C-alpha cells in the first residue's frame, strides 16, 4: 500500500502557541509519497494553523517539519513553496487583477531566470523561457478544466473557476505535495463529486501527493487513504476512512458526548 | 482558439501600446522640428507665443519628469509600495552630475571625454553618457541601501520611512559644505556651472535647447520602453502579484524582499538618471530644489495619470509638469491683466494640486487613464463580485501573524 512509502512530508511533534492559546498541541503527521491524506476536525481545531506551519507561514513553537528529507522548519515561505510544497487557500487568494495565465505564471517565478536586462531586451533565452511558461500555463489551465479563460482577469471568473485556477497556480510550482485548504467550500454536491475524481487525477496525472483539509465528509471518505482528526489542537485519531468513521472519539468531537452515545444506540 | 490563447498578451494592449508610442514619437519630433526649423525664422509674435507657452526648457523639464514619474510608477504603480521620498534619488543623481561634470573638486584635474568650460580645466569632467550611467548605478545602489532595511515594513510604516529619507538626503546636501574640511556639495550655494553636454563632437549648451530636448525625450522614451517590457516579463508579474496579495505571492515562490528591492532599484535608477539630466538642463545643482514637494508632485503625476499604466503616467507627468512650470504663470498673467489684480498664481500651485487630488480621489480614483485592471477594482461594485463569497473565519489568524 502507498502508506508504507517513505514520507514525503513528515511533521514531528508540532506545537503552536499564540499567547496563552495552544492552537496546535504536539501533533505528529506524515504524508506518504504518492498518497492522498486528509486532515479533518471541527471548526477551530487548528487545521489551518497546522497548514500554515507546514508552509512556513507560522513558526512552530516547538517541533520540526521535514520535507523531502530536509528540515524546513523556519524556512522562508517562498523557499518552501518553490521547493515543491504548494498550497491553495481556504478563502481564495488569487491575484484578482491579473489574468488566469499571469496568475499561473507568477508561480513559475522561482523556476524562471530572466532579469531586468533579459526582459527589457527580450533575449532569445528570455523569449524561449516565456513561451515555455505560457505553454505550461495553458497546459495546467486545460488540466483543471478552465483552458478558455487564459486572458480573463481572475476576479471575473466564476467561483468554481477561481478554485480551479488556484489549483492550476499551485501546480505551476511543480510541487511534490499539494495542500488543498477546504477546496470544496461553496461547491454543490455534484461539483463535490466531480472534485473527488479531480483529486485522484492530481495524483495519477501530475504525480503529486495531496493533503486535504475538508469539511465535506463524503469527499473525505471517498478520496482519502488516511485521515487525521484534530480537535482543540490535538490529534485525536488517525487511520483509514472506515476506522475513522467508527472511532467514538471522532464522533464525540463532531457531535458531542451525548451525540456519540446516540449514534451508538442507533448502531 | 489555440492560436489566440498562446498570444503573449491580449492583442488590444499591444495595439494600444503601439498607438501611444507612435503618438509620443510624433509629438516629440514635432516639437523638435518646430523649434529647430520653424521658430528661428518665424515672426516675432509666434516666437513670443512659443516662448511663453511652450518654451523648450519647460518641454525638456517635462521629459525629465516623465522619466522620473515612470521610475516612481515601478515602485508605486507596479509593486504597490508607497514611496514619499523619491526626491532623494533625484538629488543623488543631480549631485553625481555636479561632482563628475563640473569644477566642484578643483583640487583634481580629470577629463575623460568630458567638456570642461574653456580655460577652466580643474575639477572632474566626465562624458555625459558615462555620467548618466554612473548616476543611475549610484542611485540604484542607494535604492538598495535605503530599501534593504525599510522594505520589510508594512505599507504605512514604509511610507513614513521613505518620507524620512527624502528629507535626510537633501539635508545632507545642504550641510555638505564642510564634511571634516571637505567640501562635498558646496552647501546652499549649490554646484554650478555643470558642464555642457558634449556628444560625438557636438556641444549642447544653453543655446542648443532643441537638441537637448531631443536628448531628454530619448531618455523618457527609453524609460517608457523599459516600463512596458518589464511589466510583461517575469519581474513585472511578480511585482503585480505583490501589489495584489503579498502573502499569496510568497506562497507562490516569489521572494518578497528581493523582488521589492528590484523595483526599488529600478525606480531609483530612473530617479538618478533624471537627476543627472535635470542638472544638465539647468546647468547646476541646487540643494534647495530637492524638497519634499517634489516627491509629492511626482507621486501626484503617478496617481493622477493612473497608477500602473505607463501611458497614464506619461499624460499625468506632462500635464502636471507643464501646469507647474508654465501653465500657472501664464494663466496667472492673463487673469491678472484682465482683472487688474496682482495675484501670485505659482504660489498657489499646492492649493491647486491638493484640490485636484482630493477631487480625483472623490470622483476618479483610478486616474485619468487607468490601467485596465485598476479600473476594474476601483469600480468593483459594478461587477458581480464572486470573490466575496468566502469564509473568512480563519483568515484572522493569518493577518494576526503578518503583524507579528
């Protein structure tokens, strides 16, 4: 099984403390190479905080993050992302007044070389680099299914297309791992179902491992190989979808104590 | 469809760039031709009219302002960093010309393809083109020196620190008469005369204003070219991305500090080149000309014309520079002679600019000629705004961290 693969991302004993608030408490977490894993938990469980630690936005109060064998704890966000750890945002953060193509090309910045002179005088190298970047951008836009929006401003795209554009932009980093922060928020059930297929394509066609933060349980259960559950900053469960589904602590976290008893009575 | 989607940019922007470039070139050549070939033989009335309303000195000044406004546009318009001390770079460039093209350092006698005044070989006299390059390099280095500690600041604080630098550097020039016994800047008396420009064996002094105008116009043209090309490339995209969403840009692998510094350095270079050019235009460098108001005028040019749009900034710079150096005086004279009053109109320039800016902010925030994308955001209520339908609960944490 893929879970026995080497971890491409390995977070060890991460804690994050904001003032007196322990947002994440001693959480260890791995993403095996080539897998699709999910991080779930009630609102305020510390999922996004944990995400922000992985991508370098927050410094963990203690603990280490290893990515692809390197310790990336405390490394600048742009170095982590250009190193192959890409993300999308829960609240879409596109460059609204840039075209879809430009949005994707921004993410290729670290892989491109042209400086002030090459850009001004359009050297052969620069032209080739730009042409390749445009082609790759188009490939990614096609991949996420918005190939016709190339020259439209991101803010004019529909909500669903904006979500897709965020994924295309993340893929432009040529990542090993893509972190998707609540990608189905605002989608209807049909779109969510299509999204499950899309995440699988991400792995098979783009060769990336995927970490999902997701509230839509049907999506999580269908697509994940492993699920980690956070509650109040702590990891309360980890395992396959069927294990998680029947874990009393998880049910308790989501439905409360009486809820968990009720659900046991039903069973 | 496949062909059109692979084009570098939407075709309409390429086309409009071409139109504007041809327009700029035509106007410049027309001004040059009129002054070079028509005015010398024209009737006295025509001469007086042109001298009063479209003097070549003011036209040259406009070109230099275009150059500098476009430089500031890279910082403010492209990268979205508010710089209130741009005059510092103008001053530094001016003094590079003062140091390297005059008798200021008369303890030395250096002449490298320069043009010392007849009989006064003392001082440093380098070639104008070389000084342009050195002025640009010197200010670029200062841009990085000033930028490195300040660009980490969030926008409001950055504006305040740049404001400080804009005050400090001219003040150093004012007080630079005696730095441990060394006369660096000649204090408030300034450095003059600055050598006449000499290129390819031709000298361009105070009487070859038409040719000098053409030189300054070429510099402005070069900056237009730079601005357009840079915007379409890797750096330009990174700048716009930072302007749009700094955090997202860094999450997409854009190194914030280095990219911001690049915008600062390019902007500073334009300021420095403008400073050198201006010193040769007026034949001297005077510390008191480099005051805070200049920073504000240049910023107004960028805002008024339409932040981020090269052609908008060009129009803004032309209008404001002309109103400032010619329009106010001339209209003032007309009004004074018609009403029999004696109002000093040029002294009202900041009242007028201030009112103009307030009106702009109230009624046309995107500037006269905005970039298409800026027009979009300024009138966002007119568009169906889908991006608002998001969940902001955990964003608070992100912002919280940014300020730490």
